[in-house]
C-alpha cells in the first residue's frame, strides 16, 4: 500500500493488532491554502474555526488562511501566541492555561505553525474534545501527526496522550524555503530512526515490549532521499525536502498506530530531553529538538558500535540512584522515573547471561543501526548540527547531559545497556572527542 493510501483506513496488521489511521488527509500542494475550506468542510460539519499561530507563522500563512476561510463562508477567530523574552513561545502549563482561557467555542481548531503551536493546539483541542488540523510551516520534527504532545511540566519533559490532527496542510515552496535550521532540525529528528528502532528491538527482545515490524519500516522507502543524498537537503532540493517532510509525518503516524513513541524515539532522544530539562534547572538556553537529537543519534550510534563488538557480556555494577545534586529541583520526579526502571534493569542483567538472547539482539541490531561515520557524514553534508558548539553547548555541559540522561525515563534504552556493560561512563569522553567535537 502507498503511504497516502494508509490515510483514514483501518487494517489488520501482521503484528496482530488492528491499526486505525486517524489522519484523514495530507495536502502537500502549492494550493494548500485555497483548499482549506473544501477539505475541512468534507471532515467537519460546522463552520466555526479558530486559528492559532505565533507572530511569524501568522504573517506567512495564518492571515491568508483566515481570509480564504472567511471568503468561503466560515466564521473565524484567531489567537496569536506571544513570544517569551524575545524567543519563540514554549509548550508548558502556563501557555496551555493562557490558550485554554482564550479559546472560543468552535467546530474545529487550525494550528498554523510547527512544534510548539502544533503541540499547544493539539493539547487544548483534545481537552475541549475539539477536532483539530494543522497547517505546517516547516519540516522541523515528527510531532505533527503524533497522538502525543511533549510539554515541559514543572520543568520536566513530559508526554501527554491526546489525538492527532484530522488533516495536515503544507505548501511545498514554503517548507523548502523555511529557515534552514528548522529543516536541519527535522533531519536530525528523522535520522534517529535506525537507532530508535534498534532500541525498540532491544526492548522487545529483553522485556517483551510490543513490536510492529510494519510500523518500524513505514518510512524506509523515503530514507534514501535524504540519508544517501544529504547534499540535496543542504541545497533545498524539493524532492529531498518532500521526502524528509513526509518521513516526519509518517513517523508520527507510526507512533500514533503503535500508541507509544517507540518507532521514533529511543536513547538518542534522551540527550535532547536532558538538555531541555537542564534549561529548566539553570536557565541556560537549549537548541531545537531535532538539532540536539542529531547529536544524540551520533552518540547512540557510537555506543552501538562498541556494543556490537561484544561477543560475551560481562555485567558491571551500576548505580540505582540518581544524582540529586545535578537535578536539583527536578530530582524527585527524575528519581520516580529511574526507580521504576530498576526492576527491568535487574531482568536485563539476568537475561544478558543468556547467549542466545544476546546473539539475537546483536543480529537484529546490526541490521538496523547505521555506523557513526555515516550519520556524521549525513549531518555534516546537510549542514545540520553535529558538534556541541553547533548546539550552543560547552563540552562540560554536553558531558553532564550524556552522563545523566539515562536517569530521566523509566523505559530502558541502549544507554542503560551501555552502563551495565561497562561502556559508560568510561567511553563518554572518547565518543565526545571523536564524534561530537569537530
Ligand atoms: Zn502492526
Ligand atoms: Zn523527536
């Protein structure tokens, strides 16, 4: 089945589940704005719409979208989410409350923007039981079509289950011409897939986590466009940008079908989440999600490279406590996550002595993971972030994030495995020097 053919379908999958794709339409077309009234009318019956945007996305698309909808007989209202301290809006409880108070009654919400605007609108619309659609303005991350939103709550990067958009609109020339660091961020986010899939298989083999091969392979046909030709991303070649944008949309759909972020997020994402959380502790700015994930992916890939050389496992002692001094005010919630992981890590230590399980994991993992030199080449050639300086971070801060990132989530990843096998903490400096410095 073609990827477009998947939209708005329900099908029985080889994984044993019946999957339902709640996203009904993806309109990637130069006339996407003009088609808003027709497509939305085919999905919802009412004609009251509320548009959300930030200052920039209002100017480039929101304002025209409103005019076109009004001309077609829709009654419209709009809300512009203000910038904070001269920076982009953020998705946290404060902005949620602000938007929730302002949101008028409507038949549908239309988010015009990318990460934060999409997440905020999705979240508020879900709590109002309001359908929502998104007019995407950049290929920045794979959250558009995911059922989850990822707000920062009391300083902690969290995940809230909501509902994906019923339709996604985008104008190819707008996506192609978006500020380049946004596109490069989308590339970093999607390059994570080989390592996050290996982490998913790791959880499947050692902890019986549900695994769907179909969802894990959904974007495989799109990957060569950007993975094998990163220069096309740098040169804003329309076919490569379209492949990247669609890979982001369909990896979001894969997460929605599976019900977790496992198809697109593993240990590599922890680096980005940790850097974001460090910002809530000390106020030092972090970078875009996908740019940080690109570095996380390089790190994870270098860890896998070392793991694949281990034929006989030796278990090392690893701490069951978090570093409370490092986490400061976040220590309690971080500790709660890490505690929940401990029984699983104990199971892992036992199962690692089973040579058969280990070999099964090595075989499956080697099939998935791309070596660090390939990832490095791809990020560098595409003009994406690949060193700590690129993400505005010092050597020490990156090192701190790397050595604490396994503490923030209850789901085990390759990073926990690296601690148990004695690869970490020792290899952290070598990997930073070899892969993340120049
Ligand atoms: Zn499935
Ligand atoms: Zn991501």
